[in-house]
C-alpha cells in the first residue's frame, strides 16, 4: 500500500510542478486520476486528504477539490528542495532509486531536506537542525572529508549545514578575446591597476557589457571587499558592523569605480543570464566564478570552442589574498519528523558513488576528499587553479538573520550604483542604520528572555 501512496503522491505533485495544475484549478475527476495514475481511487482519495491537511489542496463541499493558491511555499514531509540546481533530473533519478519516498521538488521553494547556498543558510540558520550528531553518526570516517569546511557553518554552537560541494571563486577569462585585444596574460599576483589596464584594452574590441559580469548582488561586490581586506561583520568585536571600515569602503569604492570605467554614461551592465550566455558563447571576456560555473558552460552549444583560463581575482594594494567560498549545503529543517530518513538521505548524498559522480561533472568540488581527488585533474589548468585557491578561502558573511541579509544586500547593492566618491559617506549612514537595527533586535531578545 505504501508504494501505491508514493506513486499517487508523485503523480499529483508532478501535475503541480509541471504546470498542468495551477492555483485555483479543480482536480481532475476520479476516473481520469485512476486511469492516469494506475492506482485505485481509494488510495488516491487517501493521498488527496493528506495533501489537503498539508495545505496543498482545498475541498469545497459540492464543488470538488481545488489547488490552493501559494502551494509552492508549503513544506511537505519527505521532500527535498534543490530547484535552483542545474542537474536536478540526475539527483531525482538517484534519490528515486534508493529513497523513493522522498519527492525531489522543482517548484516548491522549501522542503524538509534542502540544498542551500552559503549566504542563505547563514541568514536563516535558526530554521534548521543541528547536524553535528548526524554527521558524527553517519560518517565515522570523518578524516575523509574536508572537516575545516564545517567550522564556518557552526552558528551558536549548531552545525546548520554540511557542505555537499564547494569551491573558491576565481576570475575566468577568454584567452582568444584577450589575445585579440592585445592583453597580457594575467598572473596570480596581478594588481588592481593591471586589471584596469586590461579592461581598457578590452574596451577597444568589445562592448563594455561584455568585458566582465558587473552586477549589484552580493556574489560580485563581496569579492573586492574581501580582497581589499574588508568584511561585513565581526560578531566577536565590540562593534560588529564593519561595512564602514576603511578596508570595506575601499573594496566597494573599487567596485563602483569599475562600473564607472565600464559605463561612464551611467548605463547598466547586461542582465546576469544574458551575460552568462554571452560568456559561454565566447563573446564576453571575464567572469567571477566558482567551479560550479563550469558545469553551466558545458551545457552551451559553443562550449567546446571556448579558450578558457583562470586567474586569481586581482588584489588591491595593501589587500589580502582571499577567495569567497561558494558552497551548496545539505540541511534539514527543524520540523523534520523522520530523522531515520534524514540519515539515509545524508548517507546517500555523501556516499562515494554520488560524490564521485557529481565531482566529475565539474559542478564544484566534492566534500569527500577521495571524490575531490578524482574530480580535480592535475593536468587541467583550471582545476589546478581552483585547487591552489582552496587555502585562500574565507567564509565571513556573518549575516545571521533574513532581515539583516535584506538590509545588507539591498543597501550595499544601492551603494555600488553611487558615484565612487560618495561611497564612504553613504556606507557610514548604512552602517549606522544597521547598528540601530541590531540594538533594537538585541533589546527585544532581552525583553523576551
């Protein structure tokens, strides 16, 4: 009976996630559901009643059963949310084979089990279970993993996520475009001035929007902040807010100066998805990228013709060699009621076979050391570059609430659009506003304690 329930649950959820059923739609009649699912209507009705209780469907007397508006935000038992990842079909195949009771979500925004990126997990850490007991129980061979990568994700004494794959960020560049523009081959110790000279040479050959992927989002400007020696927060400091520190301001000013260099008329760069397509097609020159980016490039029809190389992101004078960590982390929500299934899911995802498979796709570096050794090829120039950057990785987002994340990302993103000479004054104003927010939050916490 359980297999039939799993089958009809998958059938109904797939109708939703494929768009065949939308919010407000009436469910098909019993005859059609029975015919298409191959399951008796008695079993179908049991599953529908469960999904009504879960807030996915709504039964209206004498009218039928309808899809609830906003069903995508519901959290269902035994679901795995990783809908932003490009290889979801393969993961679905793997999980369906070994753990068929888990539904891999494509449109649900949350699941009991999830892959989350670094900054999201930090800002929502209190929604997730402490996975340290699970890690110690499921992986007694802990020396076979990059254990140091666990440390950044221990927040308030709790391991809120386990890195499934990770990568430092480097600067990918198109050798052919560099050659045609007369750019010297960059080296790992190149300076910010060297980088700007390269930008100027490229401007003679290609459109400014095709030189580098300039975006307002955190993943982009944070690279220059950390290379300048700056940070966003230092939780242990008397004043934890570092957005207006001289080093952080310098990094933000450099990022704004890059925009002014590229777009002196005040125009904007290409949308991110458009730039990624241009880069994959060989028409754009440089991109800040983790190893995960290579997987996307391989999917493009022109990928085989790309002359790709990698170099460290340029270091401003007086800055530091640092590369921001990019990771997809396995986490389990606090409302999980089946930790046995959680342990089985973790064992599968971090197994040698699964880590080996995804490591070979080029999507990041596996958390399992033996799989990473197989994935990173020492005769591949890009893999060697990612390997040498691992010791330079830093993880200090330290943004520990969704509200703070919104304040920082929206605020700093807006700063990057200002004239570079105004960055310092506005950074001080933003930092002061964040200090007030933190004081209010701390005061409320004390009042409710």
